[in-house]
């Protein structure tokens, strides 16, 4: 058990480290694009990526998470592993092609909804990027199932760096929005090709599998949950673009880049973390409660740091033209902290095989998001979109805690109070900062006071530092060699 935990911990650290390198490269690309492109052009790129995300999601059918959960319980060198990997990859490729056909049919509707010339001109890029993204995601899930964490981390970092080099180089040559889109296409193709060369046994066509009904039943709930979750997040983007245009979306999306660093770190560890949760479904509820508290504590510290330095970050990264996005960045950082706690609840449910419950927790959140964005975006623009996300994720965590706890009221109460002790101070800090025009020094003092308050409320404990130190010391110890070759 301990060697298994150490192996998954190693995978989490490798994934997070690789993704940090990739995020740095991606952020540099957006920084350069913000200076070389107009707000309308950059906003059109972000709008294209909204459509890409939905097409890629339609291609997934929940199989990405299903692959991790199923393959994590199989021996990487077994025949069943190979057959399952081939089947899931084949179905994903087939559904991605179907999703592109649906996109072609829906293109006139999208053009009439967002009649921006730059968006319409680049809409043709959505299909190839979405297909490549869907294929790359399922293949990386297969690598996680085979516990090939080193290969995955190297490929993830390498692809993002390659994408940044290609995109920034083309931007310098004056290729405009095409630079960002072609950089994504070529890097995805190189990444898939590299995986094909390193693990060719993953790539084979197989349309039948004895457990396919089980896969689609489990993955169907995940599919629905993924669509609802994406709809919640992208509802703000779509509403903002519809009411205010692509320039407003550019400021909003630029402000989101730093808060989503937290999401991308967590997302990079999601496959490994889900594999661990699936392989250790019988962990005690108390252990999960403590894990949630430590996660919330770490997120609260990161959120305070982002809020304090959001002003200098917006102008340093994107120029003075984007200074109006400071308040948006501060609000989105609070949303991201709440959202990732909610995300971890979903992983716990999926790891336990409760995909239906993971889906059900997103249903009321989508309704809350639709109502809040329709009321707040027309009045407060980008800030209103960010506030809607905060409201949705706050209430969503209360709902998710109840679903995860089930009939155990003690666990539900502990989970809820742990979250409230984080949420209320962060919300108060956000309100004070947004209402008062404080300089950086005053913000740093106020941020230090907030950290002290979190310690008083026992959100952050001295024992957490000891626990992290123990984990790192275990990581430093050499693990026994094991074969992870996929046959």
C-alpha cells in the first residue's frame, strides 16, 4: 500500500512540475499576443477556444475519466489492458469525427450568434484542434492507466513549450491569430506522434469490448457532468461576448490566466489523483476530510497572494490596456479556490464509482449559473461574470459536501464547516479589496492579517507543514524498481 501511494505521489509531483513549465510557456504566449494583437483579435481567439472545448467534450463521452479508473485497476502488460485501451481510443476518434460533423451543421448558427469577422474567419480551425485535443487527452489517460508518469510529464511540458515557441515566433512574423491556432495544431500533432513512437502498442483499432456497456454507463454520467461543468464556466464567456463583444472577452480571459494556473496545476494531477482514488476506494472518510481541509488551506494561501499582486500582474503581463481586469482577476481567484474544492469532491465520487452522484451535483449549479450570469453580466460586465462564478461555486460546495457525506451527518458538518472557515474570510477580503483603493504595501499588510486569521480559525495548521515535510522525505527515498511497459 505504501509503495503504491509513493508511486502515485511521484506521478502527481511529476505531472504538476511538468505542467508548471508548460503554463509558463503558455503564459508567455498570451503576454506577447496581448501586445501584438488588438483586444478584438485576442478575444476572437479566446472565443474560438470556447467552441473548441465544447466540441472536444462532445467527443469524449466521459471515456477520458473512465479510462483512468478502469485501467488503473489492470496490469499494464495484460491483454485486457491492451484491448481496453484500443477500444477506448477507437471510440474517441470515431466520436470526435461525429462531433466535427455536428459542428459543421451548427456553424451558421454560431456565425449568426457571434457575427464578428475575426471569429467567423477562424472558425474553420475548431475542427482540427478539437479532434487533436480529444485524441491527445484520451491517449494521456491511457498513459496514466499504465502508470507511465515520466513519459506523460515530459510530453506535457514539451508540447506546451513547442506550442509557445511556434506561436510566439509566428506572432513576431505578423501572422496574427493564425499563429496561436497553428501553434496549437502542430504541437498536438507532434505530441500524439511522440506517444505513438514511444508506446506504439497503444494505437490499434478495436470496435468491440465485452465491458462496453459498463464503460458507457459509467462514462455517460461523467459525460453529462463534464458538459454541465463546462457550460457553467463558459456560460460567463458566452454571455459576456454576446452582450459586450470580443474586446471585453479579451480582458476577462486575460484576467483569468493567473487564477487558472491553480486549475491547470490541479488538472495536471487529476489523472494521477483519480487513478490513486480509484485504486484506494476504501480510504476512511476522516482521511478524506483532512485531505479536503489541507487542499482548502493551500488554495486560500494562493488566493490571497493572487489578490494582493493582481494589479501589478495585470499591467506587467498584458500592458496598461488590461488594467481594468484587476478586479476581475481578484474575483476569479476566489472562484478558482472554491471551484477546485468542488472539483476534488467530484474526483472522490468518481474514484468510488459514483459517477451518477458526480453528475447530480452539477445540475443545480448550472441553474444557479444561468440565473446569476443573466442578472449580473449586463450590469457589471466582466466583474459580474466573475461574481456569478463565485456564487455558483460557493453554493455548489455546500451541495457537494452533502452528496459526498451521504447519510453521515458528522462528516457533512465537518466538510461544510471546513469550507465555511475558508470561504467567509476570502469573501470578506475580496469585498474590502474591491471597495478600497489600496496601494501594494497596504494590500500586503492586509493579506498578512488574513493569513493570521486563517491560522486562528485553524484553517492552516502548523502540523500541515510537518505533514508536507514528511511526504517530501518519503519521496526522496528510493522506490523499488518496477516494470511499467505496456504490452
